[in-house]
C-alpha cells in the first residue's frame, strides 16, 4: 500500500507541483486542503502517513497551529514547507518540533530526500537493535527471516547472495525467487537499500570521510558507492551531507 501524504497548501499550483514530485516516488497525495480545520478533519478521517504544511495559510490559523495539533497527537510526522525563514517564525516552528523544514523555492530532490528520511526515521523511531525481528512479518518463512536478520546484523560487511543461499541450503536461483516473492525485492536490492539507509545515518551523525565510509560499508569501490547512493537518493553522498547540514540549521 502506498504511503498517503496530506499536502496543506493554499496555493493550488504549488500543491499540484508537490503532488507530481511525490507521485514520481510512488506516493499518493491529497491536495485541495488549504486551512487548519479541514486539515484536522482530513487527518482524523484518513490518517495519512505524513503531512506537508505550508506555514502561511490565508486563514485565522496558520500552519504552525496545525503543527501544534500534530505534536500533541504525536502519531503522524509532519514537515513545514514555507518561504519564511525569519527568526520569529523559526522560534514558533521549533516549539512544535517538526520532522523537517523545507524553504521555498525548493528542488524536487530536496523534497524527495526529506520525505524519504522523515518516513524512514518515524517508522523506526521505537525500534532498536533488540527489536529488529519485530520488523519482519510473520508471513515470511522462518528460513528467510534468518536471511533478513543476517543482512541486518552484517550490513557493514560485503554480503554475497551465494552465501545467503548456502545458509538456506537452497540453490541460488530458488533462493532469489523465494526472497523476491516474499520480501518484494531482490536480495541484491534489499542489501543495497539497507546499506544506503546505514550510509544516510553515518553521513548525518558522523564526520567519517566518504571514501572511508564506502569501504566500511562493504562497497566494491568509492565510485560504486557514490553511483548507487545517487541512484537511490538523487544526491551524491557529499551533497546529501551538505544538504542535511543546511536544512538542520533551520531547526536549531
């Protein structure tokens, strides 16, 4: 099921533009919601996965009021998208503790990256290493659960598909077919997605040189890592780190 994103924006052209960007990433989006009261009604009825909020709404209540409502409820992440970055606005924004803040005009890649990070972090906000098995559906055969656990536990290492297949005692072709059927992704793509998730965290939380990071995560080469990272995120690792540092300044 596609994540549903509510766009609270009173400029229809901008709302349509955001919707098209999100559609490229496989998201469903709701527009034509341009005030806080309608937004709250939509949230209560449809329970979206994420809310994008324009701060400057042409009503008695602005987007920060909606952010305060979502903070109190604390069940749905939200991101502000606004042309305002003045000190007084940022002080009000900080009090609502948003999951992201995008300043207009923005690049499509900035929106995609922010949405991707917010949804991922919110999904895993209560999951630590000891709880990783809870992420794995009970519908997945036990033998594949073991493969997933091995990948999660060894994401920093170079993981060969043949080694995973050998652990199951299945032939590689049979292992690939069952893995893809139950997980919805090939083993290779699943491993790469996990490595890129870890790379994002390291780029945000550490100052590890990117060349070293690529080898620490078991990629064949620095160029191989950069190529895969850009394909998945739309940014080079260096630009991703710079983008996060700039974005994070608005929330401090």
